[in-house]
């Protein structure tokens, strides 16, 4: 029973801080396949939850505020829009698990690309890909110690 809660905690952690989750899972004593499974499932579930949450917030926000006021951009919002314009859908999909994190990347994906059918499969593909890469290197560097 404690093993179940350990796996659940690691999966939740990978849904929130994906970049650190494979190393934590390896340090908890799991092998490559188990690490990839735990972090992939946690990352995918986290992505889907935050994507649906982001779509709901976006629809509510747009219904509540009808663009009556002049929009003010902050430094952070300009940086996000510049990233979107420069790298687009594929850049966001590639960098979400390692750079932005699952929560922020999911909310950005829902705001910019939530209406596209390819959003969920492509993001899931890159979560699994990064899970494999990070899990492999976590195990490799653990063996060097």
C-alpha cells in the first residue's frame, strides 16, 4: 500500500515539475521502464487536467471581459507572445515538459492552440519522448556515482 502512495506521489510530482520527476523516480529505486511509465502517466494526466482547466478559464475570461478596455501588456505577457510568434505550436510542444513545465505549457497550449485537434496527441508524444530521455540520463548519471 505504501508503494502505491509512493508511485502516486511521483506521478503527481511529474505532472507538476516534469523536469525533476525522472531523477526523483530513479532515486526512489525504480528502473528505466518503471520510471518512464510513472513520469509519462503523471505528465500526461497533468497535461490533460491543466489543458481542460486552461480551456475553461479561457472561455470564462473571454465571456466575462468583452475587450472593452485597451489591453496592457506586461513584460511577461510580451515574452510569451514573442515565443509563440517565433516558435509556434511545435516550439511550445517541444519545450513544455522541460522548460515551461506541464501546468504553464498546458495553459498556454489551451489559450493559443486549444481548438486544434493535433494539440493533445503531439503534446503527449513529446511528454513521452522527454520522459524517456530524462529517465535514461537519470539512470546513467546515477550509475556514475
